[in-house]
C-alpha cells in the first residue's frame, strides 16, 4: 500500500479536537491541518462544527490521511472508525502505547492489526506527526508543532524522536534552508523509519535526507533501502544511544565487547550513508547536503583568513581528519606578494592580515581560488567587516566552483556577501573544516 | 551456550584458517615426536579447559625434551589430550570475532588485541559475509590503525591474509545457525602475516 497520503493528502480527517476547549493539543492539530488549504474535517461524537471546521460523528468518506489525537484508551475506536471508512493512511499522535510497557504494547498491536486488516497504513503511535511542502508554498502541517518551517526546499527528515524534530525545525529557521518533508515515526507500529527512507528516496521533491534513529529493528532491510537511497541522494544519519547498556553475559571476548552501535555502524558503512557523530555535525552535514557539497571529494584545502588563532585551529582540524593544506604555487605567490603587506606570510593558512588594503582582498582571494593545488576553501573572518573579503570569496566560488565553507563572526557585510553566494557559515572554525570533509568522511 | 575446545573450534573454522604448526597429541610420545619437527620454542596447552591461560594450563617456551615433562599435568587437567603448537613471536596481536546482532544479523569484528584490548575496546564490525574492500575499510576505522601499517619499519599487516580469517569466521557464522559467537584471540601477527593462535566457537544451547 502506498504511503503517498502521508505527505501529499488531498483530504484529511482529525480525531481529538475538543468542541469546548480550543487549547487542547487536538485543536492545535486541527487548526494546523486546516491551515494548509487541504480538504479537512473533524470527527467528534457530538459537535457539528469545531473551531469553524465541519465535524462528523463518524468518518463517512475514504480520506487520504487521518490524524488521531484522542486519549490513549479511545485510539482503538478512532482507528477502527477511520479504517471502516476506507481511510488510506493514518497518523496516531496519541501516547500511552508500546513506550509504557506490556499492556500498551498489546494496545499498539491491536490498532496496527485493525489498520492492517483494512489496508490502511499507520504512523505512530506516540509521535509528533507530519510536515510536508505540498507545492506552490502550500504546506501540510499534521503535527503538534506550532512553529513549522515556511521555506520550501529539498531537505527531508525522518525522526524516531519528535523532540529532535523541533531541534531540526529550529536549525532550519537559523540556517534559512528549505524543507521538503518531515515525519516523526514514533513507536513505528506499522510504518518504520526504513519505509519512510525508501519513500523519500523516490520523492522527486527531496534532494537530501536526514534521519534521527534510536534503534533499528530491521537492520538488513534498512541497509538495503539506505544503500539504494544513498546512491541517489545524500543520506545523513544521527544515531542516539551509542554507548553499550553495560556488560552482557557472553561466553566469548567478542560477545562481551560487542555493542549494538558497532553493528549499526557496520550497516551505515555498507549503506554508504553519512554518519554524524553528534547533533552539531548532523546539522552541519544537513547544511552541506542541502547545497550539494557532500558529493564532492575535497582533500587539498586552503584556509583564507585575516584571523590568526582561529585559522590555526582550523588547520589543526584539517590535519586531524586527514585533509592536506598544500603550499600555494609559485605563480599564486607572485600574484599575492604585491597585494598584501610585506609582513604577511604567504602560507596556508593564508593570512592576508587586517592591514591588507580593502580593495586588494578581491584579487588576492581570487588568486588562491585559481591555484591548481587547492580543491576547496575555508574562509575565516573574525570581526573584520570589510565586504571585499566576502566579495573575493564569492567571486572565487563563481569562477571556479570550488567547494567553500566559512566561519564568520561579527562581520555582517562579509556574511551578506557569502550568503548571497550560497557559501555556508558554520558555528566554529573546526566545524567549517569538518563540513568540507564530509565528502570523504572522517 | 556451549564452548567448543580450541582444536574443535579451529576445525570448524576450516582449512583456510591460517594457523601455526600444531597438533592435538593423545600421548606423550606423539607430543615429543611433533616437538622434534618444530624449529624453535613450543607452546603446550591443556585441551577442553575454559580460560586455560588463567588456570596456568598454557606452558610457553618449551624445547622438544620439555614436552614430556609437562605432559602429565596438562593431560590430567584437561580432556586427556594436549595441544602443541609452534610458539609465535608476534609484533602485534589482533582479535577477529563473530557474533549475531538481533537486528543486523551475523557480524565479524576486527579489533586490536593484547593486554590493552579491554581498556581501549578498539573494535570495528563488518556485516557478514564481508563485501570487497570492507576489511580494508574497517581496518582504516580502527583508532589503532597505524599499528597495522607497520611498526618501527616492520612490514604492514597483510590485509588479504587478515581477510581470509574474516572470511572463515563469516562463513562459519553464516552457514551454521547454531554458532552464536566466535573468537580468534589472539591473532598473532608475525612479519606482517596474521596467524590464529587460539580460537573459540560458542554454540547455542540447543546443539
């Protein structure tokens, strides 16, 4: 059964909005769902209208998507009602299922069984829902989130944690990057993160995929799907729960030392996805994936700067992760010498020094870009807000297309130039270097 | 869980497993006969005893005439047989293992061995059976990878030979569902060539 209805529904029904108390989560959900302009109705035992939206006592049409936000003990009847009406997909946001223990697990299996028998695909329970760009600036917000992204783009994100979805949205707002799809899979009674990954791999609107994973139950199938997907578009995975739960009873050294994370990493390596070590590098990797940097292999980089200390930190990071800082070519140095102060060393990192005449920044930085030994550039500028520094980088990018990342602090004019040129800014010199190396992995 | 003895474990892992010159002797005379064929020191191990090193049942640095002296002790402590092997003078110890993950199925691990192994836990896993290039890729992920690139001017570890050990472990794990865990520990590296000095195959209870 197709799960298209989760991301591109033409009709939606919402269970769980209150007729008397608009502050309920179910009312937030109804309002969010109605805000996207899809055909939305509420299902409620007695009300005819809720918050201005038509309500019915029992679903009477085969909608593409139902959103269920009723109390846990009423989920079963809501899912049965939707399944009987022929709903194609459903998302159960309500909690109180497998995450609570045996009894909840039983209830979860029952709702999955009811949906499955009717051919209705189910997301959740215990999740935050879906956000999806429907095209032409129209959005599906089938989630509890009240602040969702409004910039369309190619990034999609599937998460086993709803809260991490909030971190992702917050990052998108800061970075200005655009969203394609978001889905929180919760307890995955039916649809798993792997299913969603496969769908996103086929989704023409999605250009890069992020995944937040706590556990993978279907390891080999995940590897197969992730491998096929990663061959088409970058997939970045953040796995939480890396530490072993403690010593296990095992008869061999191997058995006692093996943690589940080694197995996960073995799977991620075979699949060819990018594994982020932590949330910072996950978001950095999503940024680079969004602008198409992850496919490029960059080993020889130049660091262009006016800030000594931060660029040394960047150089340290480059060495640690296996990047090379080649010596600039003789021709490059001959071009640079008259442009920068006599005391500026023509090394790599290349420090133009703050005393460099403003107009010389542009030809000097362009010369570094033109150097054949340099495959990628990291631009570092702490607080010297001379726009020409940014212009030099922007022109270098435009002329050579060489992958570039940056760390810019308190230099808004420089930042504006870089942003206009599509050059990503990162939160530290080390992260700017790390992001450039994602093409080769760490 | 049922642990096979070292000799049976190595038999299960197959003929392609690189091993030292060794034999399972059933008599002192046979042990001495084998010892006479080996150039250099010999190690004698009681058979069928778990944690034989900790129990003092591994005797190192034996000459051909010493073998008869340790026979009675080792044979009595174990199952009546004694495993004799050429003693490997290694520049590096590795551990190659196998186990099953609930989600990802059979996996082979490569790790740095020796006394620091449990402190650093420097292990990388590969989905079994391995694909081309995955052994080299896994080795490059080890924190101690430079140890395998040649120590103090010595030769690097022969990755093709290491790959044959990985494949032997993977083959047994993938072909026999009764096998729960496998240890090749230590894998002794001598002049770059890895040799499985000791092995342990653990079966599920059912068998």
